[in-house]
C-alpha cells in the first residue's frame, strides 16, 4: 500500500523594500563570528602559501607539457 503525504503550502513572503532588506542584512551580519587578528593572520598565510604552491605546480606542469609538445610535435620535421 502506497502512502502519500500532502505537502504543506508555506505562506508566501511579502515583497520587501530596500530598507527592510538592509535591516535584515545588518541583523544577519551581527550574528557572524568574525575571526580574531591572529586567526586572520594565519588564514592569510595559509591562502598565500596555497596560491604560491598551486602556482608553482601549474607553472611546472605547463612548462613540462610545453617542452614535450615542442620536442614531439614541433620539431621542424626532424625525427
């Protein structure tokens, strides 16, 4: 026997003006737990280190693939 459930219809929200929207944004931002200066410093170092590491990896991979292509595909007809 199949059991079906009826979905409750949620009341539609009233259109909100820009003033109410900005008040809601302000209220939500007050709930945010902002990082301390020490946490912010550590997170910044992690991001910088990760970007440098990924840049080296992507640059190295690009260089290696370019050399492989240059030596195999673009060797001016010399085999």
